[in-house]
């Protein structure tokens, strides 16, 4: 596969839409494979409600992609179970919560197909065959899996399903013949491993049954947590959720990490690592006004409270309509489930066709 210009193999770094405003415009340098026909697949493990980090890192882009690509969005409940067998209820509950987040931000089920992973048995079937195309050693070397094993403290007691989830993710991606997989940086090894499986499979089959995929990594990087930690994450407790109430937003903004050296209003302030300004970069629609605020802050004479007041106003404006839509949609969960049911049925047809092709290529056809 030819790497995109200036990109590492299998990765496209093309987002011009760096943390500037909340425009939903398409990144300018996406590959130009016949719009409308190229398949994009993304997924989330439904283990908690989505937050501003998801909004900046993935949801905004999905809202744009759905107009140009054939987009599948997977609620990866089966993958979520690989490290949540002690709390299956959490995964079940969060399927609808994450779906509400999708719909509330503007993912349109008429344009994007939202599906529930566990309800497509062909994905498990494909996983079973792909497991023969990876070695345990290769899975153990997968940097993302390795890091997750460390973080979860599995040590030697790694659930086999967890160790092998890259094969399941390869099934997710290949079942839909996705050519683009928008993911965070940490997921690049998954796409690389998927492509290894694809190449091995096609070599075994003697023809191109499966297609390789490219990771589409936003250049914008991660939105830090409100505490200044590099990542906004539920497990770190430093998030602002998309469904946050006005009071929750206010309380979170109060806690936002700024410049610890900026003790008096008249002191010059620092922008580096200053989460209030990093968030304003991402969410203030008035970027010219923001540039002036930054200059004032650096010069001295601008207090954190005014910066935070501006940030709160921006976040309240951004999240109020999302929250309102979310609350409206949540009143009729049956309707949401119907959307997921239809999306899953549509997706299953595609996955079943691929599973048939895969089985035929392996000689698993008898009757
Ligand atoms: N592993 C992804 C995550 O943890 C979720 C996921 C599952 C996924 N299947 C996928 C992402 C397929 C992209 C494509 O966020």
C-alpha cells in the first residue's frame, strides 16, 4: 500500500482543522476515492458516556464524513466485554447512552449506519478464522494491547478474548471493506495488525478478497482533561460529558487547570499547558477575540476568572443544544433502539456477504 504523502505507512495525517473553532468543515486533504462509495468505519467501546474529547477527536469528523462517505459507526459492545466481564450491565446500559450521544451531536441515521457489534454474529465468525493468521507473540507485541494490559494490571492473567481483540477489530474493519478508519493515535497498531491479517488472508486465498484500510488520525491531537492531564478520560475523572448539565459545566470550568504561576491579575500569564486556553482554541467561535485575550493574558492584567467566564459561555453555548436534543431523544428510547436495530440489520447484510466470501476463499462451502 502506498503511504499517503508525508505520512507514515498506513496512516493519513491530513487534518487542517486543528483545534481552531468548532467548524464542522471537512478536513482538506482526505483521499479522494469516489465520494459516496468509499467505506469509513469507526467504533467506540460503550463503557461510559461520551465527552468533549470524543467530540473534538472523532464526533465532529464523523458528522462531516457522513455526507461524503459510506459511514458505519459501531457500538463495540463485544469488544467492551473483553475487559468488562465483571460488569456486563455497564456495557449494556452504555450502548443506548452512546447512541444518544451520537444522535444528539448530529450523527444522522439516514446518512450513517449505526450498528451494535454483538448483534452481527458474522463478526465473531470472521474473528475465529483471522485468529489463525496471527500469532500469540504478535498479539503480545501489539503496543496498544501491551499498554492496556499494563494499565489493567492483568499481568499474566490476561483474558484470551482481550489478548486477541485485535483479530476481532480486524473483523470489524474488513467485514465492511472499510478503506478508512478514523481513530486516535493509540489505535494505529490495530490498523497495522488488521492490514497484516488482510495481506495474509489474501495470500492464502490467492486473490484480493479483503481490502487494506488506512488509519485516519486527526492532527489536532488529544483534548487534555480539565486537570491538565494529557488525556480526557472517564477513568481519570477529568471529563466534561456531552450530556453535562449547565451546573456540571460551570463546576467543571471552575476546576479547569490554568497557569499555576499566574497568582495576581497583573502578573503575566502563560499559555503553554493552560487548559482554559487550549479549550478556547477548540471551542471559541471568535478566534480573533481569543487572540486578543491571549495577548492580554500574556502581557498581564487579565485574570483567570474572565478567561474562565468566556470558556464557560462557549461551552454552555456548544452543549446546550446537544443536551436538549439528548434529553428529547432519551424520552423515547424505543425510537433509539429502532434506529440501532435498522442500522444493525443493514450492516449485517454487508458483513454476511464478506463472511460468505471469506468462507468460500477458505474452501468452507459444502452444500
Ligand atoms: N478499539 C476501539 C476503541 O477502543 C473501538 C473499536 C472497535 C473500533 N472496533 C473498531 C475502532 C473498529 C475502529 C474500528 O476505541
